């Protein structure tokens, strides 16, 4: 791996622990109401989906649950409360950002989450001013795994795909980076990599601490 000119970060599950909190909300409601169909497996099946696709997955996973939309509203309320109370940065993020600053490597955000929520969460964690450019889901036409968002980021910096690096936790994000021709390190959060992601990603890391170590090695 060579030293990148630009590192592009996903947000949910990569920089912030949002995915874990939403999974926790699903598990809490499943246990509270004795409906396992709304639990962990459903959450994992719905990661990265549009609202329309999420509803389709909910209908499939909870086909025998009459009050499924009521339960999903409980999940939304639970998850929103957890995000207010327990939102945090992922291990190794601050050290990685400090390293990139020292090396004068540009930093960008590419997330499918809409701008209002993205800015609020990054600002709350003291991260909003740490990036040179932020592109959100309501500023592109197509969601990941379409490569549009990553293509727009490298175009903004006038950086060739091979000279950038994407950090992703999700299967759709890895595919998006791969289709944009950008090397990608996957740091899985709640969904482990399958063979497809192992082929698409340049590397699989356990945490952002490991990413920093990989970049340090690339200096030589």
C-alpha cells in the first residue's frame, strides 16, 4: 500500500458507533416484547438499505408479526434515545486523524446519511472541523453501492482514484469504493466481511488503530 494523497471516511459504524447503537435498540425491543424477528438478524439484514428496501426487509423478516410497524416505531424511539445518550467515536479514530494531520494528508467524509444528521453528530463529537470536505447522502443521486459519492469526492480534490484511500465498515460501502476504482480498507462493524468483500477490499482491519499502523508502514 502506498501513501495516499486523500483518505475518505464513511461515518456510521466507521467513525461513530451508530450501527452498534441501532443494533442494541433492535435487540432491546426484541427482548422487551418477546419478538425475536425484530432483533439482531433483522438489523443486520437492513444495514445500508433505503427506506423502501428497509420496509421490504421488515415485511419479510416479520411477516408473521401483526404489529411489526408499531414495534419498528419502538425501535426508532429506542435508537434515537441511545444516540442521544451513548454516541461515541470508534476506537483509534482520533489517533488516525492526528496522524493524517501530521502527514498533511487530505481528509474527506462520504456518507449516505443526510447532511443535517451528519453535521449534528460530527459537531457533537468535535469532528466537524477535522475534515476538508464532507459529502452526504442528500447531495448525490444514487446511494452506495453506486460509486457516485466516491467519484464526486475524488473529483472535488482532483485526485486520481489510485491515489486515494477509502475506509469503510459496510459491504455496500466497500463495493462502492471498488466500483469507483479506489483502494479500500474494510473495518467491519456489525456485518463481517464475506468472500466478495475480501476480494474487493485492499485489506481488512480490526480497528482504525490498525489502519494507522498500515499507513505508517506505507511511509517506507
